[in-house]
C-alpha cells in the first residue's frame, strides 16, 4: 500500500477496505442487537474519538509536502536513495558557514556561567541588542533591543504574533499561492484566512487585496521571498501596499498590521533586492529565522521585530512576550541565541543555490515547461501541462521524481520543486522531466 493512499486518498483501496470492514461489523451488530442498538454503538464510537474533530478535519487537508516526502521514503527503500530524485521538502542542503562552527567551538571551549538557565521570555538582552543594531543599520530606523523578541523559529514567531493580535473571527489576508501551514497558525488563534490571488508572475495583486480588506481584517501576511514560487515582492509593490494599508486604517479607524514572513530573506539572487517593509508602513512586524541563511532548520531559532514607528509598540511587545510564554515556547533555544548574535551579517553561499536554480530553470524551459524564474528562496513553481496537477505529479513520480502538487499551496495546475538538493539530484532528474514533457507534447513548443 503506497504512502499516497495512506495519507488521505479517500477513494483508494485503503478507504474502501476501511469502510467495508466497518460495514461488516455494523451488519453483524445489527443481527445480534438490532437497528436501535447499532445506532447507539455508532454514537458511542463517535463520542470516543481519540482526537478533536477540529484536528481530525485539519489532518485531512494537511501538508502535501509531508505526504510526498513520506512517499519518497517508500520509493527510496524500493529503489535505493541514489535512484530517487526527491524535490519535495524545503530542507537546506548546504552546511552552516564556518563562522558558526567557529563560534560553536569557542562557546564549547569557554562556556558562559549559567548559559543553560532560564532567561527573560523575550530572549537574551545581548542577542536582541545585536539584532537591533543590525536592523537599525539596515533600515536607518531607531531600533532598540526592546523591539526584538527571540522565537522558536519563524513558525513559532508567527504563532506568537497571531496569538497576540487576533480576536475570535478576525481575518488575515494572504496572497496565494502560499505556505499552507499559515491557515493552521491563523486558526490556532481563532482567526480566519482570506486568500487573494496574485498576478500571473506571482507578484502582489493590490486591487484584489484592496477589495478583500473589510471591517474584520486585522492583518495582511506576506511571504517574500516566497514559498512556493520564489517570487520577491519589489519596492514599488511594498510602497503601494503601505499606502493602501495607511488609507484603509484611517477609513476603518483601526490598526491594520503588515506581517512579513522573511524566513528566506537572505536567499535572493543577482539583480534582486528585498525591500525593507519597515520603511513603507509603520505597523510592520517582521518574523524571520536562521533556518535558511545559516542552514539551521533543526535548531529552531528566529525572531520577531516590531517597527519602532508602530504607535502601540510597547503594548504589542508585551503581548508578544506573553504569547511566547503562554503558548509553551517560553523562550528561544539558549545555545542558539548565543551563537547567532554575532552572525547577523553572515550566511551560506547564496551563489550555490543560484547555480542550482539556473540549471533547473534553463533545463525546464528547454523541455517546454511554462515557468516564472524565481528571484529568491530555493523553490520553482512551474505550470503543469494539464489541469490535474496531482495526476501530473504522479506522472513525474513514475520517473521516481518527487515534487509537490500546487493544490497543496492553494494553486491547482502548478507543482513545486525544491532545489535545496545536491546538483547530482537535479542532473539525475532531468531525463525524467524531459520524458514526461515529451509525453504531453511540450518539447519543441
């Protein structure tokens, strides 16, 4: 039985066998106990559900990325890892820079007294001060350590922000395609997700955003560089978005927040600059992590930075610190805070990712795929040659190529490739990409 079916294909044999076996049991119950007793047994069974209905429903629509990753593990067992080309998971394949390893060794050789004890929930003062100095240098704004809260990665940071600002029923607008976990983070805090389609090149559609803003809107959440498209929202877009939010805040007589998820902020390619949102809107909140720039995804270290121009900055920071504690994060990992403090201007070799992008992009274009060239991150989001992106991904899987259907990111008809892999994985997959393109008559178009 393949992982695909086990992970939620309700029409597959697993679902059929499951339903048939339960039907058989219920038929047997009705023979011995009658119809009334059978209904009571069904009701008691529902009452004894092991998990909440809300979580059960969420699991049915959970991450396609994880589904494909698990499918890949099965294929690797069958054919050997070297014969499977896995582009499913956005897991950085570059090692942390030498500067981090040097700092880690120095800390191990000369440990700081009490370095593993409790700390303020916002994080170590010296770490937040180092980040504030970097932010002030970058933006020209008067950032201080009080404007920074250390978090358990960007995901933890987003949950903290949403818990701090959302009331039940508040809405958060997200440009689509988008990272699907966002909707669960919003739901965790009682909010509702409103999706807005981007333009054909995955840039912000400001007219659609304006139409979607209403009395229940509390924030707009943008992710740039973007997962899954690799798009970077340019300065002009950020300027216009800032103007729009200022105008709408006045009209609605409330603060609208701009939350920028910048987990990939350092992974931008030649000729592209990532605008600084703090310069275009005072109620901006940045959340980022060192998972990608320092290749530390397993260490879960990130931070939230609130613009010093935000009118309610002190109250907002207090709410963020409270949420950090009461959501159970308590504080960001102590050892990692010590390590990243002096490394705010360091990163892995971005050129390595850019070379992978170029190899993949140029090859796919040559094979006839329609694809927008990524400007950052390490994802590419081609258009599938058929409407059914899930079926197309299965075709690629027949060549032992693992990608993720665009359906998993709110954009059917596309598929995502993560090129945070060794070059040999890309090179080994190219013949398969070409064969599938030939099947659909794409080559030569």
